[in-house]
C-alpha cells in the first residue's frame, strides 16, 4: 500500500460540485481509500505569462489517499475522472472544469513519458503546498525539501475559503 497526494483544481463551471463529485469518484475507486481532504483555497489563475486576473479564479486543494494501485494506474484513473467532467485540453495551462494531478506517492521518483513524480511544479505552487501542509504538516518533497519551507517561499497568493 502507498500513500499518495492528489491535487485538485477547477476554474470553470460549478467548481464546488465538480470537485465534490471527483472526490466521490476517487473514493469509489477499487484500490483507493480516501484518508484526508484538505480545506479548499481560492486563487487567481496562473498562466504562462503570470497571474491572469481576467480568467475565472480557481478552487484548489488536495486529498491524501491510501492505494494499492501502481502510480501509472492511479494517474490513468485521475485522467478518466477528468474526462468524465468534461476536461478539454486546448491551450497550455488553459481554463478547465477539473484538473487532477498526482503530486507525490511515498516520496518515490519517476520520470517517464507519462508520469513525473514528485509532480515537477508542485514545489513552487502555494495552491498545492498550502492544502498539502494542512493534511500533513511534516510533508517533504523528495529533492526539494520540507513543504512548510517551500510554502513560505512560494510567491502565488491563496486564500482559504
Ligand atoms: N505527476 C503528474 N500528475 C499528472 N499528470 C502528469 C504527471 N506527470 C506527468 N503527467 C502528464 O501530464 C499530462 C498533461 O497534464 P495536464 O494537461 O493536466 O497538465 P496541466 O495540469 O495543464 O499542467 P501542470 O502539469 O503544470 O499542472 C498528463 O496527460 C500526464 O500524462
Ligand atoms: N490558481 C491556479 N492556477 C493554475 C492552476 C491551478 O490549479 N490553480 N493550474 C494550472 C495548470 O495545472 C495552471 N494555473
């Protein structure tokens, strides 16, 4: 069994309803047990050019799960749940009904065509680090350091709902 951190984000549609449904679908997945759900944070959309105040704002958070699935199988499940909720990939870092990212699986390191772990950008995103800290104040990102320090250093702004 592994412990995994999954980040969720949504900035289109009924964000709360989509996130609640996605968490329920994750919890109903065979081989996945929901351990914790973080508080939800609001933040402005980060795009390639920086913060985009014109784009709809995001709701973000994380869940901690215990899972018997291999990381790639868990990723496939996350992508399937995104698809159910109408996630369409157009522009890079574009607006989306639902984003589910695999952030960490027991500190293991993977770097292949489909999956990079720990998630390569989580270390600099307060919208991931703040809720992660809520569910695990002692969390560490392999190769980056304690989530508490990284969260203090992150420059994006998040507000707890
Ligand atoms: N740790 C990971 N979690 C989720 N997807 C990953 C991960 N590592 C690699 N990927 C790959 O990234 C692909 C594209 O992901 P996606 O479109 O959700 O990126 P994004 O959410 O727009 O950007 P970001 O990865 O910066 O959050 C996925 O199809 C998946 O194969
Ligand atoms: N505030 C916020 N901005 C983002 C987010 C996100 O989840 N929250 N996700 C992105 C790509 O995954 C790009 N920008």
